[in-house]
C-alpha cells in the first residue's frame, strides 16, 4: 500500500484520518440491515486502520476479523481497545491475498481502502478475494473517493494538527495525468523529557478510479451491484459523477436471498 503508515500510525487518529469512517459506520450498518435486509454474524473488515469500525461492529455482538497490511496499524488498533469477551480478532494481512482463514464471511466492509490501492489489478484482486470469502447471498460494502473528489482535496500547505507535543503540516498535489493525489506530511514531534523536536516526513498517495470501471470489475468478478450511492446514501449517477465520494454495495449471488 502506498503510504508510510509506520510513521503515520501513531498519529493517525490525532490527524483525524479515521474520524470519517468511525462516524459513518452506524449509518452504513443500518443501511445494510434495514434497507437491504442483511443478516449475519461474521464480518471481515479490510483496511481496518486504527480499528474504530471493527470495534463498533464487535460491540454489536458481531464476530469481526479486522485486517490491515500495516503491522503498525494493527499494533495501534489492538492496543487501543479493551476487547476481552468480544468476538474481535486483529490480523496483519494483505487484503489482496487472504488465505482460507477468512472464508465463510457474511459481510466484507472496506472503508478508505480502495484509493490506497496502486492499480486496477490490485483492486480486482481485493474484489476477487471478497467474492471468494463471502457466503452466497452476502454483501461487500466499500467506498471510494472519485477522481473529482481527489482533485478537489486542498492543494496547498496547511497545518493539520498542533499541540504542545506535535505539529503536523500537509502538502497535497494532484497529478491529472496519473489521477493520483499525493500528500506529504512534515511532522515535528517533541522528544520525551526534552525541549527538542524530532522532524520526520511521511507520504500518502491516493489513486482515483472511474466509477463505471469499478462497476465493471464488480460484475466481472461475480458480484451483483445492489446500491450505488453518495455518502448521504442518495443514488449516485455513474454516468455523471459529480460527487466527491461514492459507496458501493454489492452482493454475491446465491443463498436464500436469490
């Protein structure tokens, strides 16, 4: 994955990079259950980050396996929550290549993951893995910044966080030819028991994909797209993609829901 998560993981939540998904999950889960009649107990979250989504789901009595390709992210997540007695497991693994441990899943959810992927080949691998691990009739839910959404991210130097111990600046650039947005974080962190600050940098790159191409990948991989919405859960027009972010809800054919 194209980001320096070893550097970003300890400050990820302070920068607010997990806030949107944590705020979104109650609405999304209700959308799946109430609007699309999802039933099940086993959830696989791909790209769990610092774990807020997985923890919220597990508190609802679900058995959750939370996966991230960053060992540092998994370490932060596993230390952040008290999960004794809960059906929550943290796994360091690549979402493109999951083994049979992750099979027999009732829902795959992947928030803030797709734009982290390097290529359409990687995206197809994640979708292919998802259709393999899901039980027939069960759901894949993921979101994606559109190309427009990436292009409209702030394209200037900005202070994104500051307290007595930590100051972080972000510089963002959008490459129209490659349809990628790159963010360079410059981090000044005070050293323990010292008046001095250590300077470090981290890069985060996001790639945009045309919505209609992702729809085609879902169909080619074996999914049925049952909802395409904006983040307010209103219908999204893939032929006229003016929105900044889109939500895909897809179903694996088969099962009693067919």
